[in-house]
């Protein structure tokens, strides 16, 4: 991908990516679509439309880097509070995305997965998601994990209810509820050893988690970038991962060597 000169100037003197040490699981809070559009005097949904193109670019870039899991926060349990027309548009995006992009995903050996309360999505959206899950189920490369109608507190409530039912039925001793046991009840359980993202990137300069992967983020590094999501690209991803690599992860210990 050719970088524009503005980006080359911005990246001068920034850390470089070591391709031998790319994180296995990268999660992204794709923020700033609305502001990107408004700054161009466009309707907010134009930002979401452009954001979808960014999803395509970043998916291929992440797959090319050898990332194992790319989780993208596409729609939160709180996003239903937005105006009806915007919610409707956001619900159409997975349909448009999968209708046009599944062949590219298969060509790059990318497997689609989803986490969230997808049963509450409109039928057309659910069908598109199911079609993508089916079409890519034999792909063995990167997992593209969409958080769709996902909320971390909702995830934790559901896990707790399931565990409490087992205890109430006498099938589980409270002492058997370990961290590993709880992880198995989370929506990331199917990601196995890659369930926890090493790095969470948020675009648009906002610095908060917004109900995203609260359990899984216990030891994640956070990288906040100023670009709005529609401006983010493969170079931005590499730059964010280089920042991640420059951190010293200690996991509560004293050093990471
Ligand atoms: C946050 O920006 C973005 C969203 C709530 C939607 C994210 C969705 C996409 C990027 C497209 C998803 C694509 C697929 C394939 C599902 P915002 O609207 O909150 O921006 P703002 O903070 O500037 O208003």
C-alpha cells in the first residue's frame, strides 16, 4: 500500500513493527465514523459506509501480518439508542459487507466468527451473518471476529446465570468456579488460547473501553490513535502494533524478560 506524504511525515521517528512479534489477537474499537462524516458535511451514515471499506482494508492487512484473531466492535448493546434510521443503516452494513466481501475472505483463508446477542438482530442481518459463517467455516487462517450486539456486561451476566444454574442444580461446586471455568462461559471461549486480546486499539482519540471485552482485557495493552476509523488503514494498524511492541508487559510481575 502506498503511503501519502502526510502519513510519511507523521510516521517519521515512530517505532517500527517487528513482524516476528505481531500479537496473536488484536481487538479494535472502531470509533469516529460520525465525526469523520460531519467534518465533511456528510450524513453520519456516510461515515459508517466508509468505515465498512476500512474494515475490508484492515482485515486484509491484519491477515497479511499473520494475526490469528482480529476482533472488531461493530455494534454494541447500547447502540440501539441511536436514531432509528442510523440503527437501520448499521444493521444493513453486515449484509452489504458479506454480500461483496465473502469471496475475498475465502481467498485470504479468513474465517468469520461473531460474538454478541445475534438473535436480536433483524432476520436479514442474521441470515447474512450465518451465510458468512457457513461460507468461511473451513478457512484455517485468521479469524475475523465481529462483535455484533455485543456488550461485555451482558456477556458477564449471561455467563454468571449459566454458572449459577449449574450450582443451583447441584452439578457444580462453587469452589470449582475458577478463572478458566469462567473464561469457558465467555463469548470468546471458541477462540481457545487466543481468547484474550494482547492489544485493544481505539480510534478517534477517545480513551475508554465502552463495555468491550472487560473480562478478556485484564492484561491487554491499550493503544489509542487519533485517526477516525474511516481514515485508519494498514499502515495505521502497523503503527499501532509497533506502539504495542514498544510497551513492557509485566502481567503483574517485575519484568517481561
Ligand atoms: C462508532 O463511530 C462506530 C460504530 C458504532 C459503528 C461501527 C461500524 C463500522 C465501522 C462498520 C462495520 C462494518 C461491518 C462490516 C459490520 P461513531 O458513529 O460512534 O462515531 P462518532 O463517535 O464520531 O459519532
